[in-house]
């Protein structure tokens, strides 16, 4: 039992509830990877439909790179790895980068 002179001390803890930042998944253009392969990965990995996938692939080809998705880090990393594995299995040097979204 508590003695009458003892007081209960309560310490407040402030939690940082800021959500973690999302990450941009960026495809880098090269001279070997085909547009068809890029379109295919956009459709299968990032659920693009046909026309937007073609448009994005052309943007990557013309500009040298393009953001294909913005996702939580773990998901962005996993999808990036899936694309790299598929590219290497087909003999393509496609590179995928992750960048913190601002």
C-alpha cells in the first residue's frame, strides 16, 4: 500500500505519429531494354492498363527516366526487385531506382 505522503507520478510520452515517407520507383532508360518489356512490367507489376503503360514507357524512352509509382518503402523495394529479376532473366540491363518522395 502507498503511504499517504507518496504521490503517483505520471510521465507523459508524446508519440511521433508522422507516417513514413513514400518512395518513388524510377525506371532508367537504356539502349537495350525493349519498350515492350517495359510496358509488360508496368502492366504486371504496377497494374497499369495498356495505354497508360505505353505512354509511360515512351516518356521513359524520351526523357531518360520516369517515375512509375510512389509507394511505401517496403512495397516500392519489393516491386523494384521483382522488375530487376524479370529484366535480368530476359537479359535486359534495365535499372530501377528508389527515391524518397518529397
